[in-house]
């Protein structure tokens, strides 16, 4: 990913932010009262407001310094979603059985980390491009793989095995991850009088698609 800094938005402030996935759907009302719906985006794009995590002038300064270091919208960075940040639910424990990565064919060594959301009605697969260092655990056919036998590209989310899994082998993984985002503005307005009166600045972030 070009123009991206592999640094993390301050976690203390991220935990207080608001936001989540955003989708784009075209809806046309038909003459018979029914609707025609078309999904314009294959994947959701997440939007956040980091302003809601700010509680003090020190927090304000920390965000301003981070904003300047990214040159506004120019450089992307890592952001930890306060709810969706690991291969299982937010209160669960990461397990190597959490998510499917694929099926071995005896030659393939590289597998992309993904997270599947689904129920009986349907599923969506999300590419995970920014796993957190040291968090990825893997199993092949139910057997845990030693960290010495695979590597992880933490800039792309690709797991690379030293030896290709055998044909038909089921590969699964667990992990924690960040969302690649950028500031969705080149301007941050701060009014200290308004801040002390309880009004916080808006600091929008938008997901960068990997």
C-alpha cells in the first residue's frame, strides 16, 4: 500500500471513538410497491470519528501531533477498531481455529488472512491486511503450527509457510488486527472555549481499502 505509515493511532484514544462499517446500496422503488436493491460496493468501508475519544487538552495535542506527522490526509496509518479487532468476538480469546485461510495443494505456501462474517442467511469475507505483530496463530488439519515454521507479512496480512501444506490440508488461523485508515480531512478546527464547554472537535477517519 503506497503512502502508508506503519504506525498506530494512539490506542487510548481509539478506545473512545465512534463509528463502524459503511456500505453503499442502490434502492429503486418499483410501481408494484416492491424494491430493487443493488450492492454498489462489494465490501464495507469503515468510518470513524476520533474526536469522541478526546477527553483532555493533552489528548487534543496528541491527536494534533499525530495529524501533523501524517501530513493530514496524505499518509495512512493503523487504527484499532474498539469493537472489531480480532479473529473472534471482542470478549473472546484468539484461537488458531477462528478463521479459514484456505486448502493446501502441495505447492502453495502463501495464504491471505481473512475474517468471515456470516449466519444462515449469508456470509461476507473481509481481507485482513494489517495483523498485529506476534498475534497470528495457525493450525493445519487441527494441528498447531510452530511460529518457527511460518512467517507473517504484517504490512499485507499474508501468511507464508516454510513448507507448502499438503494437498487437501485445511488451514485456519487466529489473530488480532488493525484497520488501515487515513484522516478524512485536511483541516482540524479546535476552539478551546467550546472544548471546555463540552463540545469536542470532529476528527473523521476513513478506511483505506487494501
